[in-house]
């Protein structure tokens, strides 16, 4: 009894101290504990998501015992892992989450069932389509379509009559996914008679799944729909129909007032038409919309009828610059020697016309025409620089490339990186050599992208620039992705980098130490990992994380115990890094890794 009293007294004193410290330091204890708890949940979630990869079904009982977990996210993740490991009996528990009061958890549960294609609980979804909760109804309707439950067709027909446009649209979309022949008349009526353009658009997509000639007739009959978005949906489906019989009906849409419809019509004629349709496409070479001109050009090129070359030669004399440029591009794509004199004559005309002529001649085998085109990229006139890129675009299939976060806000840098990507795509020695202009650019990211793009050319210059940039933390991921990044023993500069960064491992600033660890792991390779391993026990969590992530990059089995030990680290971010490191190993190491990840997944102490 006395022991219990003392115990209670200790707890009271301990809580009082915490509150006192919180009051003194102005710490929001609620936010503090919530943050710690969320980190803990993230660690468990990462472990749960990693387990199915190892394919060890013996852990299913342990996961099932932990299903009393109160956190919805963790519970749903465990249920998904159990199903992926081969036990579908818990699908019913996932579907019960559809009754959750919180919409995000209902949606997450529906997504899991949808992804796993669970059909065993279809009757439950069927009952949910009449729920009072609109979002729940829509989710159930969509799942019935995704899992292909044709027995729900009658009920979906009823839902398609609902006054709520969102429910009606979801029902029509699901009916289309079931592809039942008996549904075609209803979908046709929804297309013809639906007052809401969103409903008509849903009917178009649903009908498009059938890939039948009679369905194409329904779509063609609606090409006069008053809503341009519906017509665009129709054109998208017709483009993919692979039915040449629709081309005569499409020709009229080449004159539609909506440029998006004209673009889709060009695509359809290019995909399904024949050489006789080139005369229908030719007028669009002078369309006021540059996008329409581009797709018309693309369609003409696809049909590849050289008999149009005389027409193109005539268009080259046009006073309409867009028509002239489109004709030049076409001649470059499938012209012959007869087009060369006319193109040569254009190389002395207006600057931007000259650029397209140079690109066309290059496509026809005149390799010496590339250098003057590349020189235009550095012209003082920004308009000329833009047209030079447009002309170079015709030499490659890829222009835009993903850019890192933070680049988009600077259009000048964005423009340079796009140009680098464009030059890389051309795959010509002269084009790649032009990347040297960007190697010493003032901007770090521009230099990093140039390093990645230069391939095997300019190797030594790239290495010199890269060594200079290694102190810039932000560029490190880009530099490490470069083919020039020195590996152990590959280049003399690798030794220089190692000798420069080894002393930084003793720096007082943990950020400097962490950065040095990452650079050394890249430059030194496996040979330097033994020197980096002790830093997994450094007093700074930033350094410990850098060491763990650097070691994890090599996936050596001897470091699995190091990562397991890091799971007991006092810093939750270090724990998370260790879990992510273990999750990267292949299933052959399941015996060492799975028991540890399972303990974390079910909430036991690390």
C-alpha cells in the first residue's frame, strides 16, 4: 500500500515538473507530444509498408494481433499488408472503415479495396450505394465499377437516375467500366439527352470503352454538341477508336471554331486517314493557332505522302510566316533532295525563318547546319533565342524535363535548364559541346544540369567544375547523379576530393560533417565506408542520419546490424532513416530484417 502511495506521489511530482518546465520555457507541450507521436507513427507506417516486399507470410498472425491499433492510418496499412501477404480474409475489416466518421479514412479504405481488386465484399458496397452520406455513396458506386461487379448493373442504373449530378456521373462511369451490352442504350440516351455537360462527358467516356462501330456512330452524331468540352471528349475517344470509317465525319471538324477540336481532328486524321486526306490538312498549315499548325504538320508527316512536296515548296513562298514555317518543318521531316535548294535559299532570309530552314536541312543530312543554329541560342535578341529553341525542338522528341523544386519561380534559370535538356536530346557532338557554355554559369543548378547532360564529352572540365561545387549542399544530389561524379580510383580528382573532405569529418559544425560524409561516400565508394560507419554513433542526429543514408546507398549486408542498432536511437528521425535503410534490402535478407520491422510495425519497443 505504501509502495502504491509513493508511486502515485512520484507520478504527481514528475507531471508537475513537466508542467513547470513547460510554463517556464513557454513550450506547447501538446504540440511537442503530438509531434513526437506523429514521428513514431511515421516510423511504424514505414515499417508496415516495407514488410510485404519480403514476402514472409509467417508474420501475418503478429499483424492481426495488432489490429486493435487505434490509429486509422496504421490499422489500414496493416490490413493492406496482410492482404498483400496472401490473406484476404481481412478485406471485410477494411470495408468496415467505409463507415468511419472521418471522410479521409473512408477514402483511404476505398482506395485499398480498389487497388487490391477485392470482390468478396461486393454486396456490402452494393448496400452502401444508398447511404445517406453522399461521398460514401459515390465511393461505393465507383468501387463496384472498378472491381467489375456486373451483378450491380441494375442498382447502378437506378443511381444513374439520381438528381445529384455527382452520383449520376459516378454511376455512368462505373456502368461503362462493366462493359455490359445491355447498358449501351442507356449510355446513348445519357449522351443525347443529358442536360448537364458533365453527364454527357461521362457518357462519352463510358461509351468509348466499348470500341464498337455502332458506338462510334453515337459519338459522331454528337459532334455538334453545344459544349466544346463534350466535343473534345468525343474527339479523344474517336482518335483512339482505330476505326478509319470515321475519318469522313471528322474532316468537317478541321474547320471547327474551337482550336482544341481542330487539334483533335488533326490527330484523328493523322492516325486513321490516308494520303488523300493531306489536302484536307494542308489549309491548317496557316491556322492562326500555333498548336493547330503543329498538329496539322505532325499529321501530314505521319501520312508521309511525298506528293505534297510541290505544295510545300509553293507554301515556302507564302507571305504568311506560320504557313511557311510549317511547310519547312514538313520538308525537313519527309522531304527529299528536291527540297534542298528551296531550303538553302531560305537560310539568308528573316532570322527566324532561317533557323527553321537550318533545322530542316540538318534533318535532311546536312550536318554542318547545326552549328549556326546552336549559335543562335546565344543571340542578343531574346526572340531569336526563342525561335532557335523552337527550331531545335524539331530535331528531338523531348523538350521539357522535370525541374527541381524552387526552379520554377525563376523563369531565366528555368529557360536555361530547358535549353540544356534540349541540347542533350539532340545527341549530336556539336550540340553537346554547346553545353560547355553552361558549365561555368553563375547559377548552381544550371551548372549541375549541364554536368548531367554532357555525357562523356568535356569530362575533365566537368570534373573541375564539380569539385568547385561540392561545397554547395543544394547541388549535391544533381552532382552525384552526374556521370562525371568521381568514383573511388576512377579519376585522380577522386583522391583530391577525399583528401579535401576527410579533415571536415572533425569539424565542429554538424552540418559540415554531414555534408562531408555524403561527399566522401560518393567519391570514395565502398573503400571509405569503414571510416564513415563510426559516425552512425555521432552525438549529432544530423550526422548520424547522413552516415546511415550514405551506408544504405550500398546495401552491404554487414551494415544491417548497424541499422538495427540505430532503431534504438533516441532521435526519432534517426529511427526513421534506419527503417528506410532496412526496407531497401532485397528479400534474401528477410531473416535478419523482417523480425525487426515486424516488432516496429506492431508497436513494440525498438
